[in-house]
């Protein structure tokens, strides 16, 4: 059964909002991010297909906020996890598997000489910032203003609209620059170079680096004793196995990996140069840094999942497929956009392995109501697509079915542009996560 009735979902949604703030444990999965008639809770998944609690089936895009790169319940990963479970999970001393994965990662990520594991991205980007502060004795952090989310911790969140509860003054320690805007980098360095501990950014988002931007940024960091940190949460295991640093030939001091490395299991890693990482260790006489130490950071099943994921990437053309499936989807969607003359209202942007869509109203302004309408029409047709990010499990047939559904959804979209959205959109529009009030 494809998208239709959502009775059980709606029941669970009501309960969820009573007992879980936001009704979901991840804001980006929350109800305010989806149309009112949408699957509220997923029961299970297989490949790129998911089934909600009402039994509706969908082809999914984005796949766990880009964490599931191979596919849901991907057999070799599931088998490796199941096998590891029989041997127990958390021990009083480290598991030998920690060394296996550490060595594997160091061989894959060009700049990595040492590694520490954790469970999520925010923890490792925050650890990178802390280590940079410890190593330089400076406190300021330069972040790329075009990166929407690098951490839920104060150093990042205090600058935005949803900063209630952060330590006042922390926002003054974070300054920003624009992607591909080297003048803004120079101006940041002119004002703050004595106080900057690090610069942190995603190697790329939806724009590619221009005019050698990333290398110039790396150089200006080096010549001012500022650590150059890459957030490879999305680019890692997607742009290439070793992330954006491999794709663009960069040599960051520290980098943070997560998301795709374990096909949806909770595993993240801070990797970097030994000269900095060792400060969190025992083999030095400097003052120690409490770098990363979590009870579950090196949990055995997630280590096993990561090793199994890497094995698949190394033995099968996963990265190539992420690109080619995205390219197939983009080509098909663009044909519909052209056919319907919707170039000014609907765009597909990003690398083929990381596509998103931009929705605009009749005046060409970015529009959340039109985003909601597009998702609503796709959901009706069995496609759950907050983005167009594919996985290794999106077959040609899945992609072609999606292209067909997009074509139909865009016909409705065009009608709504021509005669007003009110007659087409059911319920309230979606809203951005980062906003001051609900
Ligand atoms: C670029 C980037 N960095 C960091 C994070 C935080 O990762 P996590 O949600 O695992 O804490 C995210 C999550 O969306 C991200 O996209």
C-alpha cells in the first residue's frame, strides 16, 4: 500500500508530543518538518523502501539524515552486527576491534594520524574545537556562515536564533566567514587572527569551491597558527571514502566524521594530526586535555557496523553509484522542470551524491509552503523525500518511479503557482528548525 491513511501515526504523534519535547528525538525528523498528511513514524525499512506504522510503503530519500548510505537493513552490515552481539558489548577494558577500526580509518583518511571515537557528530566537532583551543591557547572559532549545522553545543548554537539556554557571551567567541568569499576570510583574520584557535567548515555544501578557496583558507590558517578543521559528517563516505579532503586534496589539522561511516549505526570519529591529538593522550609531559571519553563511544556493534560498511565501500562501487543514481534522478527531474517551464520555481542543486531541491513561489522567492506542497504531493505518490539524496540501494527502477512521481507532483505545483496555493496545500506549511518561536 502506498501513501494514504495515517491513523496510527497521528495517534502516536499526539502521545509523542506529551512525552518527548518536539515529538521526536531529532528536530529534523519532527512533525514541523513535514506536511500534515505524512507518515509520522516508520516501522521498518529495507534498502531504500520504508513502511510506516500504518503499513504505507515509501521510497525514501535522505535515509536517516544522510547516515544510511548503503541501505536500510543492509545484509553485510546487519550480519556483522549480529555476529558481534554474540560476543558481548561493553567491557571494562577496550575491545581489540577499536584498533582494527582505528587502523582502517587512518589508512582511508589522508590527514589522519590518530583517531578517537564517539557516537555523534556534535560531540566530535566540539572535541575538535576544544582541542584547537587547548593547542593554541586561544578561544575564538571561525565558522562558515553557509553551514547550517555543525554542532548543538554553545560554540555553534549560541550565534543563531534558537540560542536560548546557551552561556551568554559564548556567541562572542564565534565569528564567521562566507563560503567562497575569501574577502570575508581576510577580514576575519584582520580582526581576530591573534585570538583565533581554529577555523571549521564543511569542505563543500551545495556549492563547489572556487578560485582555490579551500587551499587559500588552509594556507591562511597555517600561516597564522590557526587550526584548519573539516567537518566531514556529510562529505565523508559520500564525496569520496576519505571525504572532501580526499576529493579536493586538502590537509586539515583535525576532521570530524560520522553519519555515513556506519550505515546508520551510531559511530563518529575525530581524526587528525598526532601533534594535536596526542594532547588527549598519555605520552607527553604537557598539561593534559580531557579530549573525548564516553561510555559508549567505542561500542562493539557500531565498530563492527563501521568495519562492515568500509568493507562494502572497498569491494563495491558505492561512491560511483551514489553519484550515478543522483545523476539519473537529476536528469529526469530537470526534464520535467523544463517541460513545465518551472525553472524559476523549482531547482535541483548540489553534487549528484548529495542533491537537494529548492522551492520558490510565483515571485521566485524561496517558499516553505511550496516545499510543503511538493512533499505532500510526493508522499501521496509513495515518495518520502525531504531531499533527493540517494543511497547504494536506490535501484534504477526506484529512481525512475520517483522521477514519474516528481513529474506528477510538479503539475500540481504549477497549478498552485498559477491559481494560488491555498486550494492545494492541506494544513500548515513546514517551518525551519532554527527559529526563535514555535
Ligand atoms: C555537517 C554536520 N555536522 C555535524 C552534525 C551533527 O551531527 P550529529 O547529529 O550526529 O550530532 C550534522 C548533523 O546534521 C551535520 O550535518
